[in-house]
C-alpha cells in the first residue's frame, strides 16, 4: 500500500532489530515516525539529519491504521 503512494520511493522490510543500517544505506530525504516518538529516540534520525534530510512526526488518527485498512480489504474481497 505504501509503495503505491506517489511521494514514496522505497518501502523496506528489514530483518534486524532496528532499521538503522537500511536508513544508512538509503539516506532518505524524509524519515517519518509517529508523533509518540521523541525525535532524538527515532532510530536513524541522526543519519537523516546529517545528510540534510528531515524527520517528520505524524499524529496518530484513531481507528485509521494500516492494519484496519488491510482487515477491511480482506473482509471485502474474501467473501
């Protein structure tokens, strides 16, 4: 779903404890995380800022999660 968004260049699945190495390799212009994270606690924020990128923290919207969207799609198309 995310990869189909026009402003999204990469969606990465990683098999490590954190995405640090992926972020270091990709060097994103923008790193997005939930607003419940303090910027200094966001893994890879140091790399992104050092390379001139931005950290964006987005507000959680109640009942509007990717998990809920996926569940709705499954319900609609598995009848």
